[in-house]
């Protein structure tokens, strides 16, 4: 069942602390002319990109009817490969704006530059995950997308899964949904991790990648189950509901840790396992 449209300002009245804490993260919205240029680029790039994607990988999607045809919407997906940001929005009728890791756009190799150009053409907004003002700008950019009544794509895990499991979700998805009064549509990328294994940018043609779209989540209904709860509890409740729905769609094994923590641990273990003679010496 599609969540009913909230009365304007309803969540701002009920959950002012969440709205305020989201808004306080900085406001640097793109200009209207920049948005128009991006929209034109999107409409030009999408058919060409997807023609290649369909010819090479032939991805499939089911559950498109679960995506509301108008109004602000958040698509919350598991994240297994760089290609997720092409295979999902490319098969959705509405334009989807994603927040993407800024590193994707800064590579200098021909393949990295091509990947960055494709991401820009598909409405992916660079996010500097090192924190500070750039991160605050990214949060406001997401709120700006929703305030226009557009679709925002989010990976609640915050980064690609290092092992194919579904990791603990970060609460940004809940903060966006409550601040913008937007429903959250859970999405599962299936087969992407296996297709990407051993490759950096472009997955193999097999197994075929499938996108499963679930029924919308009304954040108001989730919050209503926790009367009197503080902000952190409400944000965590909505986020956990989203991750539970994604897991039900994807069939992934759950991991209690954040994916970023697992990646840091794996890097540390790999560094420690290197023979002393192979480590770079400082001069």
C-alpha cells in the first residue's frame, strides 16, 4: 500500500528536532540553471547508456509499480558494485538523483574518467565522505532533491559491501525521509556482487543482474510504534525497518557491523599480513 501524502508541515511539527538537525548540516543548493543543464544531460545520456547496458548485460527489474509516479520518494538500495548506480536508475521511468562517492569522479585513467562521466550523466552527485563542510553540502543537496518532489537514491550501508552481505544501515536515509516527509521504497540488487567479483568498474555479463523493488515504507507509521522516543531511537527504528525490507527482497546474509568498519578491518589485516620486506619504507 502506498503511504498517504502527509499534510504539509506535519512532520516538521511532530519531529522538529530531526528536521532542524538535518537542515543544520549546511545549505548550498545547485542553481536552477545548473539543474536544468543536469536534467538535459540526463535525458540525453540515459537512453544511450541504457542501450549499451541492455545490449551487454540485459538487466531486469520487477516491482516498478511500487515507485510512486509523483512526489518526493527515496529509493533505498543495497550496494554491491559501482554499476548499481546505473542498473537501478536506468530502468526506472522517473529521474533518480544519487549521492555518490567523490572518488569515482576523480580517477585519471580512461576507464575511471568514462565511469565518472556516465555517473554525472545519470544524476549522481559527488559526495566528499571525509566530513566537514563538503559532507554538509551533500546532505542539503539530497534535501533539495526531495523538496522539488524528485526521487533520491540512497545506499543506507554508506559504501559497497566488501563481502556480499547486507550490513548495518546508517541513519541518513531515515533523516532524509522524516525531514522531507517522503516514503522510502526498498530496493534489492540481486546478482551484482557475483557479476562484479574481481573487477573494479564493469561487471561480467553473467550472472544476469536483477533489480527487485519492494512496497513503500511510510516513516510516519514506523515512528508511531515508538511514542515518546528520542531522535536517535526514531532514526534507528526507521533505518532498521528499511534494512529488514531490503534483506527480505535480496535474500542476503545480514551483518551487524557497518560496511565501512569491515573494510577498515580488512585493510588493516591485509597490511599486517604483508611480509616486512614488501612494505613501503619511509625515508
